[in-house]
C-alpha cells in the first residue's frame, strides 16, 4: 500500500524503491547460486 502512495506522490521515489528491490533480489539470487555451486566456500 505504501508503494502505491509513494508512486502517486513521488514517482521517482517509487522507481528508486523498485530498482532497489530488483538489485537486492539479483544479489541474493547470485549469492545463493555461488553458495550452491561450491558448498565448501
């Protein structure tokens, strides 16, 4: 709900928030793959 309000009042803030979420998900996915490929690390 807060994301919708943020998009209404400040589209740039909403875009930044969404971009941040994408970066976080990408990093976590990469980190998971790295750990899965070599469990000894």
